[in-house]
């Protein structure tokens, strides 16, 4: 039985440091990079594709547009896998569900660009079916990642897990309603949603914003950045045999550790 003494109340101004926003920065850089191909595709197809009415997939009919769609999808796929690795490494994700859902998201984003849709007015080919199913799947699995991550954080340090849960629920409802309305119009009325292209483009931005919230949640909840490396724990020396709970237990004068 050893008693570890660590007066964390002596210097409260140094006991906690601002979280390292590296995941937020990663999502910001990847997200901005993913937007560049979409902007380039818009420029290339400005005279052909209506950004309000026509879907993003129609950029595939513009020279170089298909490559831009694939590039944007691959960038977001890599971003999703990076975030997944980091949330598990931080001990925030538990079980196979978050990883499995994000892997499905990554594969779906690549398939969206690898399998272009058909020109308007033609019968759906296998490529078009894969493209549409992959796009829907990518949006459907993202709420699963967020909800799984939020449930695994049993002792939140910030409001971000709650915000993530709310965002995941809202995204799930929005995607469900969109699919129900869109599929009903397409298969029952042989029509489509007004301003479909605008909705798709807004959805692409929402996807990046949701990934940004995932990254911010990992930053705020990760134990790695919760304490200042040069703070009071270094002043008292290494805590041999101490439980990790001591590090995050708050101001105490003494902790008994078995």
C-alpha cells in the first residue's frame, strides 16, 4: 500500500491546459482540400451543370469532372479513417461498431467517385446503382459513428459528446426524410426534388461539418491533451504505481493507491 501525495490545488492555473485541437485542424485541412475538387468541378461544368437543379454526379459528364468527384471522395474517406484511428488510440471508441461504420463510409465515398451515374434520360446501369447506393450509405452510417462514440464516453469532460449525439440524431432524421421523399418521387412519380442540386451541395458541406464535430469531440475528450505536460504533475515527479484515475480526478491533497 503506497500513498501518493499530489497537491493539485496549489496551482489551479496550471493544472489544466487547453485541449490540443489537432483533430479539429486535421478535419479543417482535409475538409478544405476536399472542397477544392468540388469547386474545380463547378468551374469546369459551369456552362453545363446547374448547381441548383442538377446533382453533383453530373459533373462526371464534364471533362475532368469525374476525377474531381473521385478526388473529393477519396480525401473524405482518408479523413474518416484517420479520425477512427485517433478515437480508438485515445480510448474513446469501444467495440467494432464505430470502426465498421467509418470503414463503410470510407468505401462508400470512394465508390461514389469510382462509379459514375448515367446521363439524364437513360436507364439506370449497374454503375449508376452503385453510385446512388454508395452516396446514400455514406450519409446513413455517419450518425452511427457519432452515436457510438458518444455512448462510449461515459464521463464527458465537455458538452461536445452531447452536441455530437444531437447532431447525429438530426442528421439521421434528415437523411431518412430525404431518402423517403426522394425515392417516392423517383419511383412513384418519375420526378425529383426541387433544388436537388443545391440540397446535395449543402449536404456535402454538412458532412464536412459533422466530421469537424467528431474531430472536436476527440480533442476535448481525449485524455492525452487534458493536462499540461509541464504542469504540477511534473513538479511532484513520476507517480509510480498511481492509478490513471488520479490524473483526472481533480484537486486533491492525497490519493490512496493500491
